C-alpha cells in the first residue's frame, strides 16, 4: 500500500485493493473520484464511475463491459455511506445477512435487479442443503445474472440514463429528488412475495407544499392510495402510458394497535372554499397577513373564519398552527346544525331471521340468536338511543311485540304476503335499553319456538318489506339471516342454476340479478337511509347474485356460509365471530361521500357498494368498517400546478349520535415525464382497480371478456413500456421489460384470472362465484391482495423465531413463491388467502411431526377436512397455533378463516382446492406463471410488427 499523497482539506484518501490505487472521498458530500482532488475544481471532479487506468482493471467477472466496485464505494451513487439496499429490514427472519466489505457492486445490474442485495443473493435459488434452516439461508456462490441491456452504445446510453435518474447529473442534487426507474426482465426475475408488503412508491411532494411540518399531512395508504403516485399533467400523456388512473379509498377503517386515532375538531368551526367547497387542509396557503386562505383546488381566496384562531375550550386565543385540520390528512369535524336535514338518527338494527326447517335444523337460528344475545352489550349504544326489532319468517311473517320494562313478548303472525303491513303501531321497534329484558327473553326462546317446524319455503321479500316499513322513517340496518332460497311473495326466486351452462359464454347470466325487485327495493332503501346486510347459509342454491344486490346498492355487506352446520364447532365459531364483530363495529349512518380534486381532474367511474345519487355524490345509508371503494380519475385539462390534491369527504352520523364529516386528503406531485409515471405506479392499487373493473365487466358482458380485459390491459402497459422506456423500442424483444415497482403486477393479474370469481371452469357453482365477486369489489387492498395472491409458508423447517413473540407481535415465517415445486413429501405447509387456511401435510411426514401438531401417532391416523388444531404441551404445536392465530387476526375486517387439514394423498376435491391457491402452477386450462409471461410476451411483440 502506497503512502497517501498530500490532499486538500475536506478530502480523505482510501486505498482500493482491487485497483491498487487511492480513492479520494469528499467528506462533505460523500462523492468519490479516482483523480487527485488538487487537479480539479470541486465541481469538475470525475465521479467514481470514471474509468480507472486500463492496467488497474481486473478480470474474471462475468460482466466484462460493466465496471464493478467494492460495496463501500456505492455511496457515490446513492449519496450515503451505506451500501444501497432495496430490502426492508423489517421483514426480519430469513433475510440473508447484509453483504460484507469487499463484495462487488455493478451499477447497471443494481438498477435492473433491484439493488445491491438482489445482485448478491438470489432469494429463490434452490438451497444446497435442503432449505431454510435455523433462520438463515446456506451460503451460496454469487450467481451470474444475464444483463438486460444490449451491449455497446445502447448499454452505455442506458447506464447514463440510470445515473441521471439517480440524481448524478449536474444540478440534480440541489433540486427535488427525481424518481429512479429501474427496468428488469420479467422472464428472468422470480417474484418475491415480500414485495407485496412493502409500502407504495414514495410520494414526493414539492418542498413547502404544506403549511405544516407534520409527518401526517398525507393520507396513509390504508385510507387512500392512488394507482399513480405522480400525476401526469395531460390526458395525452396518461393515454400514451396506458396506465389506469384511480383511487382506492377506505374512509372508515378499523384502528389496530399502534394506529393513530383520527383527530376530531370539536369547535364546529369549519373553513370551506366558497367556490369548490373544499375543506381547509394542510395544502392551502394563508395570504393577506393570515386573514385569508387560498384554496389548493381552485385557487379561490377565502376569508379565515373569525373563531378559527380562538380556543373555545379555554375561552382564549388559540394557536392556529396546532389545529388538527392543518396538521393531519385524515380528520373528523363535528358538524354544526346546517349540515343536518334532521336530528342525527339513532342506531337501528332490525333482524330478519329465517325460521324455516332448514334454518332451524342447521343450527343457524340458535347460533344467530345466541350471538345477538351475547352482543347486546357491544352493540353501539353509548347514549341509550339504539333501537332494535326482530322479525322471523318462513312461509309467514312473525312479529314480536316487546313492551318496555317487561320480560314478556307477544308474537303476531301475518300470513298474507301480498299486502304487507305492520300489525301494531308500537312496541315492534323498541329501545334496546328500555326493553332489554324482553329482548333477552325472546332471543333465548326463538330457537325453541320453531324447533318442531317442518315448514319449507321462504318469504324473505315480504319480510324485507315489513322491516323497511318499520324503520323507513328513521333509517338504520336490516340484517337478514337466511338459510334457503326466497320463494314466496315479492322477490320470489327459482333455482336457475344449470350445470350445462357453467363454463360457457352464457354463465354470466347467472351472475346477474334474476328479479328486478332487489335493485328497485335497494334504491328505495337507499333513499330512506336503510342499509341491508345479508348473512346467507345454505347447502343448496341461494342465488347470491340476486340477493347481493341489496347490500351492493345500500352500502351493506354480504356474508356466505355454504353448507353451514352449527353442530360442527368450526362453523358455529366462524359465524359467531363474524356476526358478533359486525354487530359491535362502530359503523356510520345516513352518509354521503364526495371526492373533490384539483382543477383539471374529474372523478369519472365509481366501483363499490353504494348508490350514485348525482354525478359524483355517493349515497351510503351506512358506512361499514373496512369496506373499500375504487374511483377512476379523468384528466380534463392540462395541469400546471406542481402537485394536485384529492379530498374525500364523508358526511355521516356516528353511531354515538353526532353528525360528523370525515375528511381524507391525498396530495400527489405532477409530472410530464413518462419514466416518472411508471416508477411511481402502485401495483397493489392497480390490482385492486383491475379486480373492481373485471367484476363489473362479468355482469355487463361475459366472464371471458373480463379475463381478456385484464390481460389486454397488462399487454398494453408492457408494450408501451417496451417501446418508450427500453432500447428495444417498437421492435420485437427477447425480454419482457417492466419497472422494478411493477414486477408483481403480472402475477397479480394471473391471480385474478385464476380466482374463483373469474376463472374459466365448469365446476364452480354460481353462488360461490357471485360471493367471490362481492368480496373482490369490497375488500380493502390489505385483504384483497392475499385473496388473489395467497400466502404460502413452510412450517416444518421455519426459522426458530417464527411463531414466537417479537417486537411487533408473533413473527411469521418467510413467505414462499406460490408453486407446488416448494411442497415436500415430509413437510408441513400453510396456505392462506384471508378467507381460508390450508395446512398441507406431506405423505411422508414423520410421526413425531404429526404427534407434535395433531396429537396423533401417525400420518395414517390423520383425517383431512375442516378442523381445530389442538394446543399441545410442546413448543412446535404452540408456534404453529400462534401462526394460525396471527393469520386470523392480523388484517382488518371481520373475517375468521376456516382451517382445513389437507393430506397429500387425501380427498381429491380438497387437495385440488388447496392447490388452486398456488397460482404460479398450471391448473385446468389456466397457464403457469412462466407460460402466462410467454403468452404476454408474444402479444407484446405481436403488437410491434
């Protein structure tokens, strides 16, 4: 090693053993160069990517045309003293240790493959010693990866562009950090399931865009996320990119442990723009000495309300800058009287319970009434205004008069289904607190009252009409519990399922409502602020496609329990958990929702459970917790502002009797650069929007059209990306290029195509398909993504910390790619999609594993099917049970997945159901992931000729 030469102040010399010469590092900026700093002015210094003398170059590396440098030198590209890392350390167990000093970093490949770590380790390379052991992967030789870019000038130009995108061009350091576009080849990139848990691309708002330094000025993705985190300035740029532009909104989500509560503005001082009616938010500007504010949507100048700077609680001047609406993206205002057409309604729950023979024999009636009874203390009733009524039905209607202060109830029977009326003007809809004794006594008796019933038939339609008449003057919830197809009176349906048309072009007719009654009745309900929830139990055809119309247009929810039998504890537990959670959730009533946006943007299409009352006003008689809505956005005129704002406002009555306005703000930067458009795209939001649009298309067109639309959209995006972002241009290419942040999108599209709601099959009953489609359009992204891309864990060789308690609760094993190649004959695997959990047991599972998990002596003794795992006195059993419990409770929503044990050589239908979750495999007529990519690549290249 040579003695370091004399260097100017502010510089350090570091000996580079690879090139046998000194590397000079500027202390202030971290910039590195080969040349002695005395030879150049600071702004003319050659960066580290400057070529060292030929004699200093080393050989023996696969990429002879690309310079390779020690990992410590990567700071020249990333402006940090740490090596570039795209991995998220929070994924914890199972991630390979960080690269050590002396390993090499190739700038071009790092950009293509997702960073330094991706180049150093191949997560999915087959392990040499049998897999993931003791929390670590075995050491692997560095794998040689094929370069994506062509050699020569094209490669050099692409690397130059990458450096420019990294901010290395002169003048880039002083401005806003641009998006980096990293291109990769889908054909050689293995999907990493952990990618789906990473946050969306960073939203880079211009400096000083907000008037508050608060970190909460932009909405968390669980409230609102956009398919594009940089908004194109013109519609032509958006059309050219082929990227869909939409918002995924979950305005009323549950608060998990550690979540920030939504701040409430209690002084009823609400500042709104006079022209566009936008609520004041962190993106407005104060002008005229703080006496006026400039709207961030339409630039209108507005007066600041007189009491805006007054603290009403202390009756003294307040601090404007501490107001919640200026510091938080999600805020709730308590509304003054001018926001009320009438006094806030009380929570109203009307239970319509099917008491036909099938409902009683399945145990549904007993389980439902017991759950309501146990939930009476959890139903929102803080101000003692909550009202409850109960109507039973089979071939007649049974009303129950519940006198306040009494424990007795009187049953009134109505057999005339053609002219439904209320048999008594009072005591049918009663105050929960005042009539608690009578309600409890009735719920304890209903199941016994109809125990001997042999009645077959269902007058659900008349029961709905009766419930509507009972609460139409107030509003509230109709909660329907039905175990058979409605056959009598209004809304009567027939069994129209025909196995011959399943899997054909006519199948979509089974997904459309069979009777106009349900949509017409739903619109009447919406107008009267009545919401409908459907809990459907049946082993026979139920026509969910027709019945789910009611929740769809009244912002309710549909729940389906096929072949329900309460004598199986698993069935009773699942229904009781979900029903109890729905009853106890703090829902909102009589709501309307509107999304406003900056000038030049317009909400064009709406997807979800609501009724569109006017062009952009969504009527929602209730706002269920954790229900999602998708809204497409149009660019109507050129946007000149550096950023745009989307504001969702939900005017509602809380279940505690307050009229409130929940406001959710999302600000996004604008761009006229196509590469920034792609690098800012959010693949999770895109998949959520695709799911909503596909379901709508199955109803308006055909299932085949919906599947084709998904693939065609993906082909459009990849074709445009290839022609505008890669060296291949409009010619054919052997690669399938996409930006790094969209690399999971093709697999999510394939997951949609293979999903039970959309896939090509003649074996899927239309009820199952219709229910799956109801979930696809209502689940928030956090639940929807595992629903179309299940999670797959290996349990028999999971790291030792998996299943134990860590800093953030139970530690889960690392997820595996969704292919049966990962199944081992001696293994235990878990596959889950948020609705169902499968425990796959290999046929050669050792007796000790079966004993530790199932408390059985051998694999032969094990029975497949729905089960409850025993909790045994051994560490492995407790860890597996902890992982199952964590899987059930880690996501927002009421769902409680069933657990099925699947034996490798067990019942074929159960085995095929579990294997259908491994969406990277070929199944029936559907291609494997690699085959699908091949088909897409052919279409991408075919459109180039």
